[in-house]
């Protein structure tokens, strides 16, 4: 096997790695649950999202890479259903329309692929930026700034510290961990 495919672990070693990952995750869950601030921020975020949806407005999601997939998943749960049968609600992933992404990227630059979409909507709703791996990603920061300029409440979901998002978002869910595999799914 060449270096790309040689994972360098045996069956026993694999079990140790798996067990270690579960223990890391469990410790992080307890850290999150033990953080009064983060738990309060989670309650506030849930309340804002509920209020947004019940008032007939939308939640816009964005992110890069794996966070783009998370944004799509969260929007799907809002539109479809999550854990119970209910009417569809307005969730919008700004990561899905390749024509918009490539046209805006070409005409204005990649930094504006999300902010231009936020600008194009009616300004009613909540903007959720999901960027655990890049809390300073220019396209995410530009979208947050656009939302704020339009009077749209902003939520951020990121890793320890929060980067630029910490000073911009109305509510920031900064999972207290630097491991990018954990913040996406605390």
C-alpha cells in the first residue's frame, strides 16, 4: 500500500482509536453541558429560531466544506421534519445553488457568494453561519455583516474562541474545543 491508503493501524489499534474518539466526544459533551454561558446561548438560539419560524420567516444557513453540508442538512430538517410530523417551515441553505455560487463568485469574488444571497432576500428571518473550521472565512464574515446591515439577527456556530464571528454574531455557539471534528457535531 502506498502512503495515501496505508492507515498504519491494526485491528487492536483501531479499537483503541475508536474508543479514544468516543471518550473525547463524551468529555466535550460534559464540558458543553457544564458551561452556563454556552447552555444559555443554546437556549437563546433555540428561542430565536423558534420565534423566527413561528412568525413565518426563514432561517438562512451557510458554511464552507463540511459546514456547507451541515448547512444543507439543517435547512432540510427545517423544511422537512425533525423528530415529529409538522408543517414545513422556511429553511434555506445558501450553499446549494451552483449557478448563484459560480455567477457571484465570478462577478464579485468568492468572498461575496453568501452575502449577495443574503442581500437578495427580503431581510426577514435569521441568518445562521455554520463555520467550525473557518470562523474567519471571508465569505461567512461578509454574509454576517450583510445580515447585520439589513437588521437580520445572526447566529454563529464555530469552535473554541469563535474568531471574527465572536465579535459579529448576536448569538455565538462556540464549542469549547479546537478539534474541528468535534464542533460540527457537539
